[in-house]
């Protein structure tokens, strides 16, 4: 029995765990970067020799790479019993554009899962953290997740190349998959 856990978003990840709680596959969310020219208002104290009201600048816009995600889901089809997708929502104070882009990516992931015929269960962050991270004591939810992940998978490196901090998305996706395994074994799904 293989269970897939997905932490959606640009900094998310996909983890597949077997029935014994061992990691079968763990990848960061596939993304690509689009280079764009953007425009913003000129700030009051900013030098503006030509008197323009706006300024153009280069921006890197991240997108979920649906082609790579589609290939990955095709490769895993038939092996995975169920997918546990973190059910996310917009946060108070989050910008309108970023909330829309996050929801757009979430919908694309959900649509790809459905198109491949995966059995999908939505799980709230509170549900999986209350079950999996209840024993860990740390000031933040991310730190609790990192502690539990290191306890469950001491040999697994949750760092991306050339990064000092562990990848939150890889940790969360793995723990979501563990939540799925425990739920499946309890027969609650």
C-alpha cells in the first residue's frame, strides 16, 4: 500500500510513503520560472529623472510545472492507493494576487489528480498536525513538523541542494502521507 501526501503551492512537495511508514518517493513541487517585465508606481523618495509615474522592472514569476507534475502522476498511477491533499485556503492579510495564484495552483493540482483517477482525500492542516505532531513541543507549527519528521525519518535529508534550512514542503508532504497511512490502517478513510 502506497499513500501520497501533497503539500500544494510553489514551496510544496509530493511524498509517497508505504504501509510501513517508509518513504518511497519525495520530490519538491515541480515549478518553472517565467521572466517577466512588470510595472510599479514610483515611490515618493525614489529618484525619477524623467518624471514617469511608473517604473518597469524584471520579475521572476513561479508557476507549477504541470507537464512535469503530469509525468510524475502518470508514473505513480496504479501504485498509489490514495492521495491526501492538504486542504488550503487564503489567509487574512494575504495579498489578493498571491491568494489567487495559490488557489489557481491548488485547483490545477486537484484537477490533475482527478484526471488521472486518483482517489483523493482532502485533509486540513489542523487534522494532520493534531494527529502527527501532537507529541512535539516547539514554538511554531513548522518547527514541530521538523522535529517529528526527524524523529520518524532520521536518515532522510529534507534539504534541497545548496539550502541551509530543511524544505518545509517536503516535511509537510511526508507527514501528510504518514497521516494518510495511519488513517488507512485505522479504516477511517
